[in-house]
C-alpha cells in the first residue's frame, strides 16, 4: 500500500521564516569568516582591481620628479657624490620650489663635496633629506647635521601581509619626540608657503591630524578588509587612482645640463630620487611595481589635495555598518527566492545581483568609499544558493507527498500536470486548455453487463478489478494516459506529453495500437484463469483515432477533471461501438481493434491491417474509412479474409 508520510520539519516551517533563518545563518557565517581574516586576501585583491579600474582625471600635480636613471649612474657613478648632489639641490633651489625632497640615503659622506652638501642643505630650509627609522628593516640615519631637525623625514612604510604598500605612514612615536615622514615634511613646507593658509599648517583635534583644517582620518587595524593590521604611529589609506600618470619627470642629467624648465619646478614640490633598477628601490603597490620616489610623490600629492582642494581620501564605513550591509544583502537574497520561486527567476536574481553589486562597488570606489564588496557578494550568492537548494529540496519533498496522495486518484502524468499548474489552482483560476494532435483510444468490455446481472456487487468488484487494472496497465506500459473509467470502459490518450511522444521510438499511433495488442495478451491470460475458476470470460472492443483535440481541465470550480475533447475523441468512441453486434457473433478473437485513416497513416507496414471501407458512424455527418488491426505484419499470421 502506498503510504503518504508526514512532512518533515523543512516542509513544516513557513517558507519566509526558513528563508530568513538561512539568510541570517549565511550572513553570520560570512561576518565570522571576515572577523578572523579569512576573506582579507580576497578583499585586498578586489581593492587592487578597483584601483586599476577606477582611474580619475586630475589637475596638474603639485609635485615634479627628478629621477636618477641607469644612464645617470653610468655617467656620474653610484652613489652620486655629495658634490653632484649639492649642485642638483642648488639648481632646483634657483627655480624657487616650495620644498625639495631628497630620497637618497646619505648616512656617510660621498666624496668629494661633503662640506658643500652640508652648507647647501643647511642654507636652504626648503630641503628635506631622508632616513630610515628601522621598523620594517635596518635603520639608516640621516646625515649628522640634520638629525633631530625638521630637515629630515623617515621613508619607512606600512606593508601588508602580501608585501604591498596600501597605507602611508605619516608619523612615528620616538623616545621623547615624534618623527615625521619625508612626505609629510614636504607637504607642510608647501602649505606654509601657500597664501591664506592658517599657521601652523599641521594641527591636532583630539587624536586626529589636520592639514590646513582638513582632517586626515587615521587608519585603524580593522578598517575595510583589514583584520588586526598594524596601525601604530599615524597612518592613512593611500589613494592610488591615476597616481602614476600625472607626475612630470626629468632626469638627473637634464637638471645638471640645464634642460629642466623653471616653470616645471617653480612653486611646486621637487622630489629627487632614483628609478634605476640597479638601485633596488622598488616596492609592490596595488597596480604596479613602483619606486620609492613615486610612492613619496603620491603621498605628498594626496596630502596637498586634501588640504587645499578638500579631496577625500579612501574612506571606509564603520565595522558595524559593514556587518549590517552584509546581513541586509544576505537576507534580501534569501527572501527573494520564495518570492520569485521559478528557477529562471532565481538565476536572473543571481545575475542581477552581480550587476548591481559591481556597479555599486565601482561607483562607491570612484567616490572614495571602499565597501565590503567581496563579503557582500559571498553572502548574496551563498544565501541565494542555500535558500534555492532548500527550496528545491522542499519542493521535491512536497511533490513526492503530493504525488503519493494524488496518484491514488489520477495518473502520474496528470499529477505532474496539476503540480506544475498548482499556483493557478491555488489562485482559483482554471488553466487554459491546449490544442494538440493526439491519438484517442476507447475500449469496452463485452460480457460485463451480463456478469453484473449474475453477481453480487462485492464479487463483481473482485472480478472486474483485475480486468480493468490489466487493461489500464497495458495502456500505461505503452506510453498512454488513462483519461477516464466509465463502468466497463476505459478512455486513454496518446501523444499528450512530450516525454511519451517517442516512447520506444514509436509515434503516438503505434503506441496506441501496441497498447491494444498488449490488452489482447492481458485478456487472453485473464480468460484462461477465468476458465480455470469457472468464471465468465470477456472480450474487448477498441476504437482508435488520431486528430486535433483540446487538452485541459473540465468541470466546475469545485471539481475539475483533466481530459481531452474534440471530434477526433468522439470518432474514437464511435469506432469502438461500431457494429458491435457483429463482434458478439465472432468466437475466435477476444479483441477487436478498429482505427481511422489518420492513425493508419502513422502505422506504416508494421501491422496486418484490413480495410473495411467507409462507414457511417453514429453522430458523424461524413463517412469515415475504417481499418481493423489484426496484429504484427507477419505473413504467416496475416488472415486472408477475416470478418469484420
């Protein structure tokens, strides 16, 4: 006996509640993974990608670069002597820059010219030399004559775990004092010479550094994608967008040979450093490998842009807001699944989510906001996938339970049709019918009425069930759909569903005839058993016709029935009952199979078929050509002159 199981807890929980719970679980998992740093590499990779794809057009930079290249080293040697360096600083000073930065470590003199370099630096307060404090490597002090003064700044940076420079270190705490970076020293010198700038240009508001009144938000160890990152000293996120394309560059030789125009240096920050590969001053950045002088130039440029033009640096939203965003998108993705329900709509949701998330991430980044795109995307797709999977599992379970119930009353295929149209039924709508070519089969049991007269209802049902069940089973095995039972008759349809249209490589007409021949075998076996048990034997009449019909649900709003209607269906019924008295007189055959011309055309030469000529069928205005099928087309079995 078919059992209908109780629904499991997945089926009992309301769809919306289940989706909400799944969305919350997925979102919490993503937030947890992010909190332990599992997503940091992916997020930093996405950050680098956004840096490369959100270039911005900017005004002419306030920084000009004088670079020592391989040809300069070949000409002047390495390291550049103090004499040549002093000459370069003097040449730059004559062009009236606001600040001169020298990104060359000079822990010891490089003869000749030691005294000349010292006098040149001390006589020009615009000059700032460089040193390395040693937090991220060996320390390299500046020359003795600038140590402890404002004419030296450190070159140390804050490296991420992957070795890339994404943050600028502006200040470090030193014993008894604070030391400032080369970049910050140069920016403050530039601002000090800017008309209308309030002095001092560097001020503090609590723990926040301000340049010309513009706050520089300090980096915190959990900003953006970072988890417990080093945030000592005073750091800010670096904005690399269009960073390397806007600096004017001249070589060291150009400067000493007088080929640098005054206008290129006047009123700007002049940075002198090396870009020779042999000098090994390269660093990884989000976009490309960059030299130290490039990174200093970017920091100075961004600091001045912030102080003078109000340019916003890279900003992040608070951690609580990031978690809320992840939860919001995860819950939304999960809750949309039961609303959209159909698979292609869920797929469209996934694609639309990708487009919207991408657009929001790019748009926000272009405005200087670093949003948690990677965890949001993971939460979106994980919640969507988990909810869709559970919904699919739930639907399969519901379908199984539904099929277990409905299959007791209708065929499996009708149950499937009802399931697919369940939403229309639940909305009190009657699904529209479909016009399609089918092959209708009607069969009727001879002798049933006589048996009914002789038997009580209970033994009659016991006798009839194997017969009706056997005939229905024959129809199902050959790809047919049992449409209706009417007392001792059965109505069936072939070609109703695509999955049955080519069953076993047979068209619908062949299927119907095969079903009739299978009925013959069933009746022959049942009649043998009836003789042994001294019960009445039966014979069956079958009518088959192929043509257009309407497929749909017929009945009142309270009770509907899936069926087929049309002239072709009526013709099949008339063929079954045509001249049935003649069939009663036949004693050798237990079945008569009559078909119409359209069905005959589908059979080819597979069967032994007899043309009975045109016949007048009850209710039909025009005559119909009738054929009788005897069996497979084997010469030994083909009768020469069978009766009708």
